[in-house]
C-alpha cells in the first residue's frame, strides 16, 4: 500500500466498506475524498454466522489499513450492505442472499474496531453519493436506479432520501405489464424484464444460445439479431413503465442509471428517453442520466456516511 | 349564522376555504377545531379572470364571517385549490378545470383581506389533515388516495408530505395494465379504470345503460349484474396495481381511501385488501383504511395550514 500524498488536505481520513452479494470493496479515503488502497475481494460467508463473518473481515481490514498508514488518524468507519437495513439502529434486518437477520452491524463493528461506525444500505448510500457528488448534484426529486443482476433504487423526494422503514426503493419489485413470475414470489416485477440478468436469461430462453452478459446481447442486436433486439426493447419498455410511475407519483426530475446495464450508455438512454417521453402527458418529465460515480458509488456513500460522524464532510 | 359556543377554547379562530372544480366550501374554525357556519356553494367562474373570481368570492365571504362573528378575532385564512400549485410562493400554477395559470392567490388574498394567508393543494392538505387528525394518525409512510371523478393522492414518506415541485401525487395518472386512453393524453392511467367516474362510464359502455353513480353500479353488482360486477372488479384490480407500486417504491404502511368511492366501505376495502395481498411478496404490506374526515378533509387541511401561521396549532 502506498501512503496518501503529502499534499492531501489535512481533513480526517475514514475507512469505507461496501459489502455486496458476491464481492466486497474496501478503501481508505483521505480528507480530499480520494481513495487509497482500494481493495476488492470475495464477500466472506459463513452460513451459521453470516453477520459475524463480515464483521470479522472488516475489522481485520481496518487493522491492516491502520498498520499500513501509521501516519493517518482514521476518524470513523462506514459500512454499507444489501438487503433490508435499519440505518437508525445500525441493524442488518434481512439479506436473502447473504443470510443475516436482525444483525447489529454497527454495534459489533464498534466493539471490534473502537471506531465510530456509520452503517447503511448499499444502494441508498450509493444514491446519496451520486446526489451529492455525481450526476444528481442540484436535484431535489430524483431516483438513482442500479440495474445489474437485479434492480434497486434510491428514491429522493424534496431533497431527502425516502426510507420507508427500510422498505423503500424496491423498484425492481414493482410490477410492469410485461413482467413475469419473479424469484421473490410476486408476479410482473420490473427486474424480470428490465435487468441485465433478465436480458441474458430471456435471450437464452428465446434462442437457446447462452450470452455472457447483457453487453453481448446488445452487441448481437447491433449485428441484426432480431431476438436480441426484441429482448433489449422489452427491457427498455419495462424500465420506461417503471420510470413513468415515479414521475406521476413523485414528480421525479431525473432518473440516474447505475449498475452494469448503465454502461450501455446511449444504447440505453436514447430509447429510454423516447419511451418515457411517449408515455407522459402533463407530468413532470424526468431526465435520464448515467451515474458519474459508477461502481465506486457505494464505497463513496459509505465514506460520506462515515464522514457525517466526524463533523468533517467533504 | 350562530356564534361559537361560549365554551369554545380561547385559541384563535381561522377561516378555511376549499375550492373544488364544481363547488367550494367555507367555514370559520374555532380554537377547538370545530367548524361554524360551514357553507357550500358553486365555485365562482370567470373565464377571463378565473383566479380573481375566486379571490373576490373568498374575500367577500371572509368579510361576511367577520361581520357575523363580531366577537371573534380571526387570526388567519387558509385556502386550498386543485391543480398544480406552488405552496412556497402561494401560486396556483395551473388548473385545467378552473382555468388559471401562475395566479398569485396568497398575495392577492392578503391584499384583499389584510389577513395572513396559507395557500395549498386541496388533496395535499386534505391528506395532511387525515394524517394528523384522521385515519393516518401515527403513520409515517402512507398515501391518502381521493377517488372520485378522478384519482389524486397525497404521498407521505418518513412523516413528510412529498411535494415533487408541485407534481407529486398524481397516482390517477400513473399507468396500470388495464387502463385505457386518458383525457390527459397518456395511456393506461389508473383513473381510466379505478375511479368512480370510470366505473360509471365503463358500465354504460358495456351495457348501454346509464348509471347515476358508482354506488348504483355496486348495487347492480350485488343484485347479480355480471357487467356491474366485472366493472367493479376491474376497478379493484387497477387500484391494487397502483397501491402495490407504492408499497414497492416507498414502503407504504397504509393507503387511506377518501372521495366518493370510499363510501363503498368494505365492498371496496375487502376485495382491495385481498388483491393487494395476493400481489406482494417480501414487500411491506400496506393496510387499506377509509378516511375519517371524509368530505371535510380539504377544509380541515386549509384550517390546519392557516393555523400553522398563527403559532396556535390544534
């Protein structure tokens, strides 16, 4: 690990951890907002003690950063996780994928590290970061939509993120007309047609041919593959349905696309803008933007959240 | 007009006005929250000066209340109107039905009456009243859904009403799979299938028989009329689609039904609860409640809003 540049602002450093369903990321953030020694590794799993496994790994990494940067005084630690979370009490309420229920992340990490701990929802905090430092700057009514294997959102109304008791933002599990039976048990969920995962699955179902990812399906569509084009168009239509709902109910000014599918850029935003535009009448018309922070949004959100404990915001 | 009872609390009185597309209501509210001389009359219209016509009538009524209650010191005036409003500046941005655009209601009424004026959206403020004094007490995440000729909502997230720049709450103009072309120009709007107006219209389209109101269609359904039952069931399904969207996106705890259709009581809430329940999986499951304040919710909201200016809340 290399030390932060001597020119770094004097503001305090924080540690940031973004735990995902497959991988987790970690970094030291200096007072200027720059990440150092950004690490990526498989998320530790222990079916019997899933929360403890994460806390143990995070605490070990925290110790390693402290050891590798002896000249840095770490002020706080930020951790974001998926699933249902209670940010107020620092509890991971439920993760279908990682297996915990009502696990007191913030308390356990405070005990293990001795640091002030900020705990939050991965997509929620990624959204906070995008709104404050990325594509959502200056907006009050916006939705950050992370489209990957599934779809999840961070909903901002009148400048504040909507929590809904930890349940808000599940736009991937709101129904659209073209949606089908979802793994969650409901029918018609947007992520059954509009996610990168759905694009790959539906292409294979139609053609019997495997695709490595949504990017490959898009490439096939560009090369005249009608099945690929159809699957891509279905995803756009489904996403447009979901976005138009947001516009009607919340007066959303802009939807900011993140996650793997957003890397399609104008192949996604172009048709999506047209589809949204064709559906609305007197409604506020949401702009369609692409995330600026990209894959680091969750880590940046964890760092910002930690910084909120230190009185030294970026 | 009769004077407020001598036993009324000493808290100040306010004047409240609820301007609707057809009728307007007015009342004096004493410090205990009781309305006096509640009046209902046709909304004054002047195609050339639609805003002025309302202000003139409201000012004349204010003068009449002041004259009829000489012992009462009126502290403030609250006015709620339909359409798009900017509550911050006190402006009626747009009403398709009543015809104004960017009309400075609060300023004009202050000039005419000399009173502090609170100005707001009719459904939004009816929702505020329902949350504070009616069926929404104690809830933080709820939607008040007014179902009459059309459908409009007041959306509450984390204890606050969502404004969305004046555009939030148009749940009647969010699409559902069974919706059709709407007068607003969009396709599939919930109010084309789920409103009292749609129930009457669709029943007539199916049968060629006129119905005086949704109540009559419900009565026919009870008497074995399959068309009536079908139209009613479609409305319930459409409303369930809309409500499930709210649950997924906002973590809504309860939907509070108001407006004419809510008078159907358990004929509406029973099947609606079952339909909502059958659609959701891990989501927070919203309760289905009926408005407590009923038709006076808008007037109560105007009074509460006015009271907010006086430092004498109920």
